[in-house]
C-alpha cells in the first residue's frame, strides 16, 4: 500500500520515499501481533490563506502541527473568536504587534 503526499509525514509506521513523495507500507514490516493498521500524520499549510493574512507562509511543519493542536484545545467560543481575529488580519508592519496584543474576550 502507498500514500502520495506533498510533504513528508512527521509520523508514520510506513517508510517515506522522498523521491516518489509517497509513504510505503510493507506488510512484513508491521507487527503481526496487532491488527493491520497503517497511519501517517502530516500538516500541510494553506499557503493562499497564510499569504493573504500574514504576507507569507509563517506556519508549516512542526510549527503548524503545534498550532493545530493548540487550536483544537481552545475552549468554548475561543476558536471562533481567534478565527475571526485572524480572518481580519492583513499583511502590514503592525502584524506582529496585533498578534502579540490579542486577548480573548473572556479574560
């Protein structure tokens, strides 16, 4: 079995083939004591979105993974509040200041 990806996964129980840009699984490499499970995890940035709001791709690879994990842990309406804030950002000299100054409405 193989999975074609644009980016190398940060975690997989298969083997990454960088030249072919595929994760390959060989049944003989998987532990026979467990059900036949194959997995791969990767984070691919939405380049058009990031370019439109930040002026460049600022989150990719491990940084994008950490951001996604942080975002999923936001409580209540925090994710929606954060998303509205980021949706309103435009590339500018004040972008870093705007990001540092953000505070959730609940505290």
